């Protein structure tokens, strides 16, 4: 079921609405647990989603000492990889996503340039060897810091038939403007 748009509350009711009350200088330190080793060096080389393009293999190399943390991970077909988009530089509140032709609110897209450049990929888990995990279907750049791993559990993580907002309305999606197309005879 898609999110419902609530009616604007009457002025008298606005005082009871929840407020953002974190301090302006609130920040949280994260320590990477590992790093991605993939064939992708530049953003333009990587697929825009883990399930788009050839299912390329990559390796997640965990920090030394985390070998016991991956115990029992074998047997899961997929894992969620939470990563820091280290090539991200700034962000805008609205962007034109690949395959679309109009600006969308950033949080209604999966653009890598975000206020906190976090990435989430559901990758196929091929093998676990010590602190090295071989994954397939990688969309992350070489050297991307890995912040966390979680097992993908289809009962909890898959919602077939869910509404996909504006993406559902793309009847004739535009070209992926990330992909450079040379005009005929340019090469």
C-alpha cells in the first residue's frame, strides 16, 4: 500500500505535531567494518543498482579480528551491505533520476549523492573464507567502505507487488542520462 498523504492540520493542531528536536550539531561517528574490492573504479563503470547489468563478483574484506562475526553467514543466499559512498560530493534536494525526465525529491530516488551518502545493496553471497566474503551482483566501487552486513531474509525483506511511486508511472522511460552516447561518426 502506498504512503498516504495527510491533510494539512489546522493551526490549532500543529502544536501537537511531532517536532525534530535533535541538536543542530548532532553527529555520529561510524567505523567501517570492511572494504569492497571490485572491478569498478569510476561511478560511470558501475551499474546503477546491484540487480542491473552483469552479475560481477567482488570481495568484501573485513577488518582483522571480525572472523567470528561471519560465523553462520554461509547458507544465506544474499546479504544486505550498508556502505559509505566515498566518491559522493554534495547533494541536491531534487534530481533527475536515470530513465526519468523530471526532477524528483532526493528521498524518492536512490541517487548516491545524499546528505549522508549511505548505500544499501542486496548482494548474492557466493562464499565466506575467513574475513573475506565473495559476493555477486556488486554495484559498489573499489575501495568503498562497508559499514555493516545483515542477512537477507526473504520472508522479511521482500514485498512483491509493493507500489513503487513515480517509477510505476514510467510508461516510456527516458534514456539513462548517466550513459554517454557518442553521436554517429564521433569516433
